[in-house]
C-alpha cells in the first residue's frame, strides 16, 4: 500500500491484518455437544478456548468473520500496565482497593501473554510506556495518574525529557512494558487449540441462543451447536438478556502506519491531552513503521470519520516531515459506565452463558485477565483480583451518572435520526462513489455506492431500531445508538446486532 502524509490514506486495513490469504478454519462439528463453546475469535475468545482445551474439555470456537477481524486485529497492540489516564479514571469512581485489583488483574494478563508469546516464538518488544502532556490540563492529568499508579504499586517515574519531535511539559513513565503483532499471537493460539483437540470455524455467525436439556443451543446459518458452557467474547455481548448495551459506550478510534526516513521513537506513548495521540514503532518485514493513533469518538456520531483519519495524517506530517502512509484502520472498543471491565454471567445466577467486555482500549492485558478469571470461575475458583470484573454488584451504581448521560444521548440520537429520515423523501439519483444517504420516509432506506456498486438496504438497525449513518472512511453503515455496524451491502460487521440489513430494490 502506498500514500503520502499529505494525501488520503489507502484502504482501511490494519498493519496486522495485511498478510497473505490463508485457508479458513472450518472444523467445528455443528450439531454436536461441546463442553465449552466460545463465540468470537479475538484475544479473549482464543485465550479462553486455549485454557479450556488444555484442561481436557471439548472446545469449539465460532467466529462470524475471521480470527482477529474486529478489535484485536485493529488495536495498537500495547501490552502495558500504564494505560494513559485509566487508573485515575478508576480512582475517581472507586476505592483504592479497586484500582489495586485492576492493576493486579492486568499484571496477570500481561505476564501470561508475554510468557506465552515468548514460548511460541512470537516477537515481543520490551519498551518504556509513557503518558505525556503538552498542555497545562494534560500535565495535571499526568501528575494525577502518577500519584494513583504509585499508590497502586507500579514503579512509575516522572520525567520532562522526551525523544518526541515536539515539546512535552511532562510525562509519567513505566519501564519494561511490551508491544507486539497481535495476529501472530492469535494464530499461535488457534494452532494450540486445535493441537489440544479443539475445533474452530470462521464465517459462522451466531444468531440466537436457547436453553435445552443438553445445554445452550446456538443457532448459526444452516445449523446449530450445543455447549454446556457458552462464552460470549464478541466485544459487546450479542445477546441482549443482560442489557449490556445500556451499560457500555461503543467507541471508535483510528490508527495510521507510516514509513519515515528518520528515527522512530522507541517508547510507547499516549497523550493525556484531550486531543489523544498514541505513538509506537512496529517492526515489519519491510522495515520499521511509525504507528500513530487517536481521535476516538462514540460510534456513528461523527459528521466525517474520514476527517479523523486525515487529521492523524496531517498531524504526523507536521511532526514527522515526509512520513508516507502505508496502512490506516480503526477499531471499536467499549467503555463501561463505571470504567471497570466486565466478565462473568450474562444474567445473575446463570453461569451457563458468560461474557467479557468493557476493556476501554486496553484489551491486550484486560482480555487475557478476563479469560483467566472466567477459567477460574468455571472451576468454582476465584482469582485474588476477580472483583474488578464483577458484573452484578452495587459497584455499577457508581456509574449511574455516566449511564444517564450515555443513555440520554442514545434517546436523543434515536429521535433525531428518525425525524431526519421521515423528513427526507427517497431519491432515485445514484450516490457518488464512496458516499451514502438515508431517506425514504416511514420506511427509511440507506443507499450508497462503493467500488462502483450501488447498494440499497434498510436504514433501520435491526438491534433496537436506530437510524444508521454512513461512515465515509470505512464505507459502512454505523448505528449511533449501540455501535452495530454493517457493510455497504447490509452484512453485519460488529456490535450487538445479529442480523443484517434487509435489501431493497434500488
């Protein structure tokens, strides 16, 4: 792929997912009963499946797209315990013990993942992580994070020195953190799962679930599968029984990889300022790349997603003159209303279906910790730090204000979307290439032209009826309510929706 820092980036494919085409995994015995069925083949799902297979359980992994296709394959892949200003965010809503539990959980996840990668020959780079500030407000946040991290037992330090090509007012640092190519780890896990007798199938989307005499029956197109225990590792749970969509905010952020002629910073950086910037290097077979990320927002609520990508490209061109775009991509993450992650029963008292979500962009450590927690819980055990993943206890009340704000915005977007759609009559004019529109009155249509083909589908999200908006960076239809996303032709990409958009005659 090619491009320049002064032009538009090429198609949205992550550096990690840009690799030779491989044969799809397809060996799950649909119709059979498994001890554990994992839905979702990201880091949470594959570590969970690996742990279960290693203990001798019969395991099936079902992935709607491909391994790593969603969040794990689009992360910036920092395996760090210093996570921007995450710890001070937790401390603002929870007691000190919760911060300590969160750090301990992430430390366990980091240790497990780094050890696993090294045992499998997966390359891991060890570097210092920094949360830095370029403004007075950011510096206040840095100092707060330093104090909270120190109290939580992390050997952090403060510095005003930086290798970055712009002035930094101050930073908190943590040595001996890690980064890697997450797809290398996922494919190693997949191989291990199959070696241990587990089965994996890609391109099999779970549509529904129901209790049966033998266990939980999951329905997929053209078949079904039964699991004694089900683990939903799908970013946000695809079954609405626990109403997690009302407790999670879907966030989209962007990343761009560049080839540059000068030196690339060796640390892993994340700004504490409101204009978020993530910086790291990435080794590739074609030489090192500079990775710049940021510009996060709630899914479906930006007037132009492409503008967010362009802003990262422009910013990089300013600070790293001559930088040339090689890849650009985006990822979807979920933040819980009380800023701690969730892992446990989908509904209280029912351990047959469990979920893991709410990592808030820090899944490289939290996802592994969630898998370790769920594995222990399946044996009736508890990790010392398991409370930080609690789903159904009074801690969620600390997120009441956030829940009111978040769900108020959902109601507002529901109303404004329908008002706008009802006010627009349908048009027979073909949208320009790479653009889309919504119209059609009481039966709103979403019409777009992508790669020379015009698609005409329902504009109503099948999850809870939100009116979709066109994503001009990824040429997708995104729901501003709970983050469901659909391809131009209506195929489900991610989010809580399990059914695609109905097609309409253009």
